[in-house]
């Protein structure tokens, strides 16, 4: 669906997970690299003959041959400084620190000597993007391999210098030593006079988690002081010589087309350039203040079309399922539903609804675009630098060497910054003005023209036998997506299906994708089944589980919370929820307090146990768990986008409520550190158990079952 002057980018969140990012695509060859950084030791990856397939969404799909050259992941300079290159982006999840730890672990150096160049399409290896909790399981491992190879190269240089077998030498604290002798050399000394490149060895052994010395520890945030003092420059802080400021004139509604335009007043303002190209209208001015005045002076008339409203959203979704039904994502069928229901003693049918919500990042979309001799450079906050580069190339008909995207560490994304519309707009304005242009979206623009977490309708029909065992499970998800759609519980007869719909709003990825919706529906339903079977909700779940890691997570959360040992105070209720997503196992218990006279619901206490394999940075993981739960409060309790006649009607923080300080409960993270398991990502899965835990706790104290997210946007009395 066209959204006025924004290029249509049909973001389909569930498609981001189909392929792991290729870790081999480079712009610099070996000679260019050493010209750029000087001598030393570099680690490269020799490219196989393969295709780089970006799986993201229709209309934005790259399938091109990879260049058959080599490019660098790491450079160790003659001073001993270590520079690492990765296409990942830092957006507050602290991967700059965890990836630095990975390098320090295998290279045997201190964290402080390592610097990461991240998200720069001209300098870093190709990467599909920072999403799907893939950084830790893929890039962390990749950089450990890179560092291991570099360490072996340095040991080899020392062995050659001293004419001894490499096995007699060890690498430690940025030096190569020969035990039981006085011989040692720093990495910088060994790199002097070298222009040596080494390819990565595919099966090079890595240090097991049980022997980690840097990974597995709470290394403080890299560059943390710069963030605290305000020294750090976010995309919205970038300045360029001669830079101007841009403002876009937005349509009056989604899908509107321009009927007439009067720009005379704006053109009369000193220093103002007006840009008009089809339905795109914008201004460039010497200051942000003048740009806003000029845009406000433009008189535009728009032709609108009828649009659905949030009041009829869920009816719209179920009645606008795409012809042909499911696209296969998450679909699963086993056994016979007829037999499953015949074997059941208790049957339950329920429908759950999920509202559209906004990502609400602290920093709205921002970009600076600069043209120089036909080359475009854009500084912007995006989770997909190479994806945005491709968008810019397509819009402006540029070759790769004429387009560069640089991503400074960015102020939040949560799945909401996959696309490059702000960079495209800034580039259009900069090309017309002939000068660099900064464009920063307002909060209202972010709430209106960015994409939303998909809304959804979920229908579940289930059966349980007299022994408390699940016999039947039928699950239909309309629109919200297929992530975590499969149940982790043992059910012999299942029918699970995802139904794409003609979405009324632009929608895309959000933290944990559809896993929040599917966990809410499934875990709410499981709780209701437990009460039908007259079983404790924890006991019921454990009885229907074979997955030992999820069982352990439920027990760990319950023990820390006091599920069996503490009694809920008067007016308080206990609830729990959990599941599996992206290689992580989560269980959350919640205590809520309900004021029966006012209907106010307050979350008092939350305990979340999380198993993501071997823990890379304990404090970082705790922060992720706490942050996920705080963010999850909004979607669980009160966040919902309201829209009518093609307009968002609650597009400011005064109208759209996000969690405030007073909403935040006591949050207890429980880290399950499994040194025998590969590390999984932690940015998404911890959010999944909160909403059902809160809903189940509300039922515990009130006897009222809630089937919608958000659950209490206006309090219980008005829900």
C-alpha cells in the first residue's frame, strides 16, 4: 500500500529469519586495504563462488554474484593496535562490547587495544543486518575465528624469527612468548614491516566456554563514558561542512496523492530551496527553524482514498486474509484433530487479538546525505547498512562504488529501522540543493510514517484428557506472523497455520517479531486449560513438556519467584508464561496488584529466567532481560496505535503511552549459564513471557480472563 511520498517498501518481518547472513562479501581488495591502513597483519576471508541472497521482503531482494576478491575482517597495526571490521550496527544492545570481548578472548589481548569499525559499507564486510538475535551466534563466533587465525599468524611470525617450532610458543597479553626463556615480542613488533594477509581457516578450533577468560565476564561498556557525558555522536548529531537542513511536506493521509501545490511563499524565503518531484515535496534551508517555517508555508492539496480504522481492525484482518491462505511460514500438521478432540475431557476455544504498536525509539529516524562528484555518502541509523545502500543505489541509479552508508552507534531500533526512507529523502534534498543535508524526523513523523509491529488475530481450539495431557491443538494466526508459532508442548494432534492478510497499515519487524503475540495467546490458553483441568499452571506446563531446557527455565523462574512458597497478598495475583524462540529458553513469573475500586493494574514484581547457552557478558545479559521486560510492559498493558481515515490519531508521547519510571516493577533476572551450549542472542526472547504472565496474574486475582494485547489500556473497569 502506497504511503504518499515514501517509497513503498513492503516489510515482511517473518522473512528476515529464513537465511543466516552470509559472512563473506567485501568491497576492498588486499592491495587497497593496505594502502588504506598501512602495514601490519590482516585477516581476510577468501570468497567461495557463491551468490549473496538477501531474503527480506518482496521488492527488495538481491541475488547477485559476489566479487571474487578478498576483504578484511581485522588489521593488527605496527603499533599493536587491533582494528576489527563488522557490518553489524550498535543500537544500544551493547554488541560493540560483546564483539570486542570475542576478539580479545581469542587474540589474547586486552579489550582496550581493540577498536571496531561497524556498519560502514565501504570498509566492513557485507552483512545482511542486525536483527533476529543473530549477532551473538554468528558474528561473535566469526570474529573469534578471525582472532584465532590472527593469533596463529603472529605466533608463526615469531617462530620464523626465532627459528623454533610454533608449538613451543604461546600468545599472551598481546605478546608471543617462548616459555622458559627470555624471548618475547609484542604483536606490534611482529607486525612491523609486514604486509601479510591470511585467509580464515574454516575449522580452526576455538576456546571452549569453560576456559573463557574475557568472554563470560562483565566487561564494562566500550565507549561508555562518551555515551554518559554526551560526547558520543548519534546519527542526529552528525554535521558536515556547509550542511543545510531539510524538511519534508507530508501527505494528509496514507495513500494520498498530490492534487495541487503553491510553493511561492517558501521560495521567497532567503536561502530556501524547494524540491518537488511527483508526490515528493520538501525544502532545504540554512537552519532547522527556517526549514520548518518554509515547509509550513507550502500550500498542498492531497487526494485521499477510503481507509480502514482501528475500531474495526480485527474484523478487517480476518476478512482480508490473502487468497490462497497460508504462505507456509510456521505451518505444521500432525495426527488427527478429530481423534484429538475425541480423546479430550476438556475442550477450549478462544480468540486473542493483538494491536498495532510503535517501536518508539528514543532517536527518531535521522540521516545526513552528501553528494561529491556523483558519489553519495549517507550517515544514518539503520539495522541494515547494506540493505539501505542497495535502496539508495536503486533509487538514484548508482553503482556500488558510488554509494556509501555509514551507521554511527544509534539511539534505539527494536526492529524498526530496517529501511532507509529517511536517507533516501535526505539524498533527494541534498542532490537538489547541491549541499549536504540533514533530515531528522519529528516524533509525529516517526509515529506515522515508520512501520508498525503487525497486529493480529489468533484463534486456538484445544483439548485435554482426564490425566491433564494435551490431546489436540489447533492454532490460526492472522497477520501477526509465524515466529514461535509452533508449540513447545507435546501434543499428538496439531494443526498450526499462519494466514497473511492485506494489512491496513505499513508493518514490519519488532522486537521478537510475532513471538510476543504467539506466546501471549499460547501461554494464556495454557493457563486457562490448567484451570479447566484443576491443575497448578506450573505443574500443568511441566507435565506437558519434554524439552528439558525449557523445563529447567520454568523451575528456575518459579523457585526464584517463590511460586510454591509465597502466598499472593490480598489484591495481588501470580502468573507465569514462557517458551522457546531463537535458540533461547525463557520463563517469566509476574505479580500484579489490582485496585478493585479504580480498576488500576500495577505490575509489582517480575522474575525472568533465561537460558541462551554460554553467557558472553553477564551484566549485558541482565540489562537485556530487564530492558526487554520494561519494553514489554507497554505492549502488554496499554500500547496501541489508533488510526482513522488514513491518519494516526495518537502520534505523540502525550497520546501514546509507553512505560514510565513509575510503571517499572522490581525485575529479577535469573541467568542460566550453560557452558556446554553455543551462545544464542538475548535481545528478543526475554520479552516473550511477560504479557502472558501478567494476564494470567490478573486472572489469578480477579477471575477475569483477558484475550487482548494491550490488556488494560484504560484499566480493568473500562476494558
